[in-house]
C-alpha cells in the first residue's frame, strides 16, 4: 500500500527530529518507487524548521517553514502528544528507542493516525540514492508516484 507524500514527509520529520541521534546518527528512510529501492530525504530539517530553497529572480533563498507546512492535523497531533508531561510524550518516547524496527513501528503508528494527506512542501526525494542501480541524484521528483516505506537505514 503506497503512502501519500504528506505521510512520507511526516515520517521523515519525526525520524529526523526525535530519533536518538547517538544511536542512529545517519538513519534514513528506504522507499520503493517504481519497483526500485531508494534512500533519501523528503525534507531538509535545521533545528525545528523545515528548509526549502527558492529562487526570487535574483538569488537563491532559504525559506524556513514550521512542521505545519506539512499539514495542520500533523502539527496538532504532535502538539497534543507533547502536552503530556510524562514519558508518553512523542519526543520522549521516540528518543529512547534503541531498535530500528521499533522506531519504524512507532513512527508508522503515529503517522497512520493522521488522515489529512495534503502538504504544501515540494514533492522531492532529496539526496536520492537508488540501492538497486547505485545511481545518486541531488533530488528526484516524486509527483504522482506510488511510494511505500519499506525500511530504515542505520
């Protein structure tokens, strides 16, 4: 079953923002696109902000966006989760996971609760690397593609 671009971006945001970076310093999503396995990033994250590069007719600019740019329901779900002061907070829960399979399951479960599949972010897989052909691309336009998350890299 393929996932929407918004759900892929949500998954990537949670993976980048909340994983234990000491245990999984370079973890990336592995997705299947057109029968081939690819790794890469569905968004660039600097601290808490999503960064996209735009052209303003004279120069490139870094446009900083919040997680609400993915969509409002996703942002609200994270806010509601993090209101909790206990270890059930999404941030605390994901940060203490030391097993990739469990991390994958927990992020998948959280993202699966979001029904809104709209996004305002660009439809790209950045730093795209095809595991089958070993082709590396700066980005891959995934507009209209059927995409399924299949694994995480360590």
